[in-house]
C-alpha cells in the first residue's frame, strides 16, 4: 500500500496513526515542534540503540545541538538503526530540510539512516503544527435572543460528539452548555434564549472515539435584531403523500393560533392551508394528500392575542420515501439486529453492522465465509423499504481490510415467509456492494417493498465478509395500494389495504376522466368504514379514470389519501391465476397417468405439480375446460407451457407458445358471452401441456 513517505516509513506509520495529535507537514504548517528549543523533553527522544559513549545519547540529536558530541549515534552502524522523535547531510554544520509532499498526522516519528559518513550521527527538528479538526466558527444569523453558527470539519479524524458552551463575554453570567449538544455529524447549531444586544463567547469542542477532546474553536458574537418567536421548521418524516414537520417556540410571547400553508415549490399548484390548522400549543403538524416525489414549500405563521402575525418560518421538503430507518442513528435497537453466525471475536457482533458505525471493528463478520451467511434487521413494524446503503468494515478484520462486493436482499413481514428481491427478468437481483472500507454505496429499489424484516446475503467479498448497513424507507400510509380488481365496459372495481390500526370512520371515493373531460363525482353511497373495496358504475367505455380514495379519522379529519388511474376495458383476468376459479371448476377430457398433471394445475403461472395440465392421449380431441360460474364476456386467452418436464421433456401448446416460461395472449376479434370455455390443442411440442388464463369481464 503506497504512502506519503517511503514504503518502510508508511508501514510503521500505519500502527501509530490511531493516536494522532499533530500534523507533520512541509507546506503552510512549518513551526518547529521542539527538538531545537527543548520543548520536546529528553525522555521523549528514543532510538534503536546508543553508542557506548554517553555523549551520543538520543536526546543529543537536537537540531543545532552542541552538548557533548552534538549528535545521536547508535551502537551498531548498520541499516535499521533509528531515531524516533530524507537525502540527509553533507557536513556537520549545515541543516538540510525536507518538506513532505503529503503531510501526515503522527505522534511518534522515527528516522532510519540509510547511508552515512563516518558514523551514524544525527541532530533533527520536526516541522508542523497542531492538527485542525474543526475550523472557522462563523455567524450565520443573529436575533434578539439567538445566535446561529456553523463550522467546518477538516480531514477525516473521528468525531464522536461536541459540546458548545456560551457565556456573556464580560463574564456577567456563567458558562452554559447547549442542550441538546450538536450531533457528531452536525456542522451548525443555534443557541436560543440569549439576552438582547449582548456579546457572547461561544466555545465549540470536539471529542474523539475515546471521549478525549481533539479540537476546540471559539469566537465572540453579539445578539441583536429581530425577535424570534418560532424557529427551525424541521422535517421529521416524509412519505409518498405526506410531510411531518416540527418547530421550536422561543421565549414566552403569546401565540393564539397558527397557519401552515403549503405549495409545490415550482408553483405548479396553488397555496393551500392545512385544515385543521395546528393548535396554539402544537409544535408539529402533518400535511397529507401530497403528490409523490414533489418538493413543497411550507410556511408556518404564528399569531398573537390580537390576531396579528408575530412569527413566520418556511422551508422546502420533498415527498419521498427514502428516510434512514434507524441503523445509523440507533433507533433500531441492538437486539433487533441478528445474524446467521458471528466470528468468534467480540468486535464483529451483528449490532456493529450499523452504517458509519465505529464500535468494535466497525462491522458485522460471520463465523464462516460463505454465501449462506446473512445479516438481519427487524424494523419493528412493517415499513415501506425503498433503498439500502452498505459500507465495509471500519477497521481491518483480523488484519485484513474487508468489504462485501456483491449481495442479495430478502424481506419478510413475519420472519417465516421470505421473498428475494427480483431483477427485471424475475431472477434474484444481485446488488453491487462496496469497493473500499469507507465510502457507502446506496441502491434504490426499482420496486419498493413492504417488510418488517430485511436480510442481507453476501455473495462476494474482499478479505472477510464485513458489512455496515442502513435501510431507507418510510412508514406505511394509513391506506395503501388502490388496486384494480375488475374492469368492465362501464365499471371499475377497486380494492385497497388498511395499514396499522389507526381508526377510520369513513371514506370518500372521487372519480373523474383523467383527461378532465368530465367533472369529479363522489361515489354514492361512499364505502363504509370497514370496507376495503368498492365498485364505480355508469362509466364510459374505453376511458381512463382517476380515482381518489380519502380516509377520515374519528374527528372527521382526513388521515390518508391514495389514488390511481384505471381504464374501463374488458380484459381483466377472470380467476385462473388468482385462484378465484375453484379447482373443481377446471376439468379436462383426460389426465396423464401422473397425478402431477391434473386439470387444476393448468393455471397461468402455476407451479403446483409439474406446473401444467397434460392429457393421457396426445391427439386433437383433448380439451381443458373452465367453468366461470356465471356468464361473462370473454375477450382473450393467455396460455403458457408446462413449468417442469413432462416425461422428461419440456412441453407446450405449439400454436400458442414457443417455450415453457413466457405467456402468450390472444385477444378475440369478436368477444363472446360465455360461462364455459374449452381449449382444444391443435399442435404441440413433445406433449400437450398448458397453463392458461381467460380474460374478460362481467357482462354489463
């Protein structure tokens, strides 16, 4: 691994960079550290050995030193001797300085003589300065009772926490610590509740992983200007159709009411007022019924007892379901993170597999390095999962830098039945992982899933299997998934799912031609509180409609909204694939002697038995019959070959299909009304074998 100095120097430095307290540099930072001045004490200067004469001790190797022989000298004059505190010198008097092309952070420095004149003898100085971890405490905003400041983090040394202390600069009040303190990843903070027109001294201190201070900056700023009543409109949760925000009330000025207005930020829609508005004592609110993946501007206004506005804040937020669900911030508890196995070392527990985590060796690692291992996260409740960031191990695992290159993802709602995330062709999707230990790689799911449990299955890795992960998503909505069950020439039947146990007192279901050619209408009677499906009648044929379902809580406030677009066309599956048509409604002229070829195995995409119906005789008189239960309009047929081998050969109806997997659909030029439908194979490959669906709708 190449380093900023020679390879030998870098290999040694790998062991000591953990305890960095100073920067060794040859650029702007070039202050002598103390070899010449004596600021570095004698006992901090050591060596691989010392010549027999006391006049050559390591502490005599100070730049421009003249005590005794005026240099350090080892006992043995061979390569490998070192002085710990590049072409070197050509005489005994004149210093030679080398500036490092790539400054390093170090506490210990060793010099390894490689060539010498006479005896190895050195006097040295080290140039550099104190490390800068945080820099530039800057005022962003000042009010009559607040100061908002920001700072810059320099380099990549770890910061576990901050303290921000403040005090009137004249000492008229004691120091106070900002609570809560800035988080480890923060670069700004606001101090509230200050005295007007007062100069304050702010001191920001950063701490390392061992809770030792590793950086400090301070500045003085003065309060003055506008009085802050409400502050910090902050996003708590975003979903596909909602935003939940909160704010802080500053001081004790009266607030009688609020308004919260929202609008698409691009101006594509008008301002709307949240109804009901937040109450006088509220500090959070949720806006429902928003458009997915849309940026909104929210404006919160507070009013005094005379109904005059006395505060206003605004922010922009986007309706997108990509919130971290709790691995990095610890919202997911340690005992909710489990694994198939764990390496014997206690530094690689499953709960060390948190994104950007540094506990232990900073990753989960299993006992065995094979693709049967998994890391599992329990989200606590079913949530919508939309993405996964992953990261390699923070520290080497058994002295090996390690990360996962490829992995699969499984999910479950109950921890018993698992589904593997699929690729576009239906095969298991293999996600590309990491290429180093540091940089997270995020994948957004093409098809977000609802799950409580998520498992990561490493498939390929560098060094050891070692992962840190996060899961992106959001809470599921109150109502979810407006789905078309049946479409006819003049009707649409839809259903939806109620998520969680929040109360629903009633619904409204509005519908309108999607092209705006007709007005919105409300379904009457509306769906009942316990309903999860509804049918809209009296629609125009071959027309696309937009349906909007709104649920209401016990206080008659809307608490969920979903919508979808559907077309009145008579091509709905009539029940073979879904199972709505029972097994005993599916009969045939005959059945192959094997019980794996029953007529009811002939369902489209079915996998029961050998995944298809096959008759006993291979001739054109064979048929598969479906009883629809009542007369329906039949508009098309979809067929598919047998899923598995029939007498050790793949088989399908040749006129319809060309393989065992891909369905082929034929729409009837002249739809018919029928209760019973028979399929008569006319040509086939190897054996007659088929799976099928019938398309149509109820007769209107």
